[in-house]
């Protein structure tokens, strides 16, 4: 049993560099700016799962509410992006959102970001963004125009 455990560990360690190279090879990074009911900046690491599907491994979002100038939001999310051959795409990220303002303490929420739009060239895109954050006291919905670039 001990030899089997050692053999499995050795096989895993031998395959790890190959798996890491594969993930790094298919990894790209994106930055997104949005303006509407809030001003937001999103950065993400995107892992390609094929020509038309990718996984947002980690998406980080900072948003500043325009209707409440003292309120800021931070989000950590993951999700999927679907691309079409006709330059359309849709992204859906879900995860954690936290917000604060001088008038209240830190508030935790379930957060969701939906982006639908058009790709121009291979790396430039723009579209409509919808954010929903579900807090204990209610929902916060934001609509934005987003423009982004994939590196």
C-alpha cells in the first residue's frame, strides 16, 4: 500500500508541470471599464476552454456608486464566457460582493455580473452590463455600458 501511495504521488508530481503549462498557455487577462449607475473597473483571468467558451477563473471588481458618492463596492467572482463566431458574447460571473460607506458598516452580499455585447477585432469588446448584489436589506441593481480589452 505504501508503494502504491508513493507511485501515485510521483505520477501526480510528474504530471503537475504539464498541467500548469497547459493552463498558463490558455490563460489570458482582461480589463473592463464600465459607466452607468456606477463607475466600475474589472480585471480578470480568463482560461480558454475552447474556441467559444472560457472560464473566468478570478474576476475582481471595484465599483463606485454615482447616486451615493460615499459608497464603494469590492467583488470577487468566477464564471463563464460564451463567444459566438458572429462576434457576439455573453459573460456571467457570480461570487462575493462587499460594500461600505461612511454611514454604515461593511455589508456582505451575493453578487452577479452579466455582460452581453460585441467583440471588435479579437481583443476589444463593448456591451451592456447588469450587476445584481443581494444584501440582507435588499437588492442593489446597476446598469452600465462596458468596454474591455483582452491581453
